[in-house]
């Protein structure tokens, strides 16, 4: 299978195809590298479709994503990517142990995401979870996280308010 061709073959991406590509990608490091190359591509549509597959692959085989955490962080810094890339990157990062070398960047990016009105709500929700996870290592960020959630509760979507209240109760 040539992952790039499979990702772009259909006019609309389906979950069945994304799962099939993810299963193929986790067979070996070379396949996963090919998928990550698609995910990092400047081609908007290719990166969008690869993002879903990367998430499924990380769910299926969590250890396979570890060498690529830096690339996930790089994607979060980009302004020219499809929201699916941000959504799937943050969703992967909320469920894994992030190496210490990325903590500062991740904290900064996640605070930026939850503070910015135009950020898609799913990205905000996953960013909240990443920050909440990091409060066990950096208790000093609890206060800022709590403040930002409280300030935005009245202005955000119902899903943000729901998740925000859950985190406020835990903080």
C-alpha cells in the first residue's frame, strides 16, 4: 500500500479507510514514517486525512508515536494546517506521557489554544486535558488554568462549559 495514494484516492475520507491505513502503518516503522510524512505535509488535504490515521495508529499502538512527539508539537505551532491536524495532535497528546523537553512548549501552546476565541472547541477541550495532566508535575499552572476556564465559561460553547466545569471541580 502507498499511504499517500490511499489517503487521496477517495473524494471523502471514511473511518473504514482511515482505520485500514492506520493498521497498515503500525505494522512497521517504515510504514508509520510514511504516514507521518503525509501528516507533516504542506498539502492541506493530505495532512488533514493523515491526522485521523495517525490518531488511530497511536490508539492502536501507543508506543509508535513516542519518537514523533516533537513532530506533533511542531504541527501545533503551525497556522496553515487544517483544524483536524490540531484536533488529532492534541487528542493524541492528552492520552500519552509527554517527554519533559516539550512541557514548556506544550503548556504555552495549550494556554494559547484555550484563550483564543477562534480555536475549535475540540482543540480547546483536549488542550484543557493536557494542561490538567501537567498540573501534577507543575502545580503552579493550576491557578492560571482555573482562571482561564472561569473567564471563558460564559462565552464558550456548551461542550467547553461542560468540560471546563469538570476540570474546575478537580482543580
